[in-house]
């Protein structure tokens, strides 16, 4: 186990050097794990560990069915800032949800007001994908589609600051979200509630109902706060 971890760290370092040297540029897709393992003389498990380290660091992102991509410099810097903040915060779980409440409620409100035809397509697709994922049993896919939906909403605000903040924040929250979802029973009342909340949020945005969109985002995050993260209600 220790040897494998050391090998993973070595792969991560090698990848970082390649990124800094410009061999892989922002937006590029990395070669497959199989190709990197063959090229560098490691097992695919070790290569996967090295990639995972850089995903956690914010340098790379995995896209289900598409591969691993180099993040934009803006996203990488955003993730670094979030990590600096979270490392110094003893109440980070509650504080992050409080911040998400502000960011995502306002994003939903602005998206309902500003979305265009391209945004509508993205929102409808993201809504369908997250609905499909929450009907299944693949936790990683549920997390990916959940984050993709909220990013599509942020993009529809037509304020790039919202999009960068949302994407970098979800990158940092990924591990926390995995832990939050770990105890969920598939096709339980909780998962059905989350499905309904996502559906209601997308519907309100596409109806251009800013009040309902903000209320749907708020209700969803209040639910996440209390039922999934076991924190006291905001009114407490």
C-alpha cells in the first residue's frame, strides 16, 4: 500500500512538471491511464492515484465518459484560494453551506432572468442528466451531474465570476460531498426529495420565475444542510 502511494505521488509530480512545461495545456485531455502507464512504466492503479491527487488539488478534472482534462488557470487558482480558506476554518462544513446558500440562490435568480437559448439547452440537458443519475446507484455520477447542473445555472447568469466561483467551489467540495452521499440509500425518500428539488429548481428557472427560482435553491440548500449534513436549521 505504501509503495503504491509513493508511486502515485511520483506520477502526480511527473504530471505537474509536464503541466508546468506546457506539454499539457488548459483544456487539453490527458492520454488514457493505460497510455500513461505504458509510457512511464507504472501500473494503471498507480497512474490513477497520481491523477486523483491532481484532481483533488484542482489541476485536473475528470469528465465521465470523456476522460481527464487540464483545468483552466482561473479554475486552478480558484481551487487554491478555497483550499487556503478551508485549511484555516474549524467550522468549514457549516460555513461553506452558508456561502453556497448566498451564491446559489442568487445564481438561480439571475439565471431565471438572463438565460438564453444556449443556456436553456444546457439547463434542460443538465436537468435530465441529474435526474437519470439520481435514479441509479452510481454515486460518482450523481455527484458529477449535481455539480454540472449547478455550474450550468451559474453559466446562465452571464456573470463569469459566478461560473468560476461555482466550479472552483464544487471542486473543493467534491470529497466532502462524497462523504455526505456515502450513507444515502438509493431510491430512498431522501434521494427522491433531492430529485424533486432539482426538478423544481430547473422548472422555475426555465419559467423565468426569479422568486420561485431563488426559493427552490434556498429550499434545496436548507434540505442539504439539515438532512444530509446534519446541521441545525439556519433559524436555530
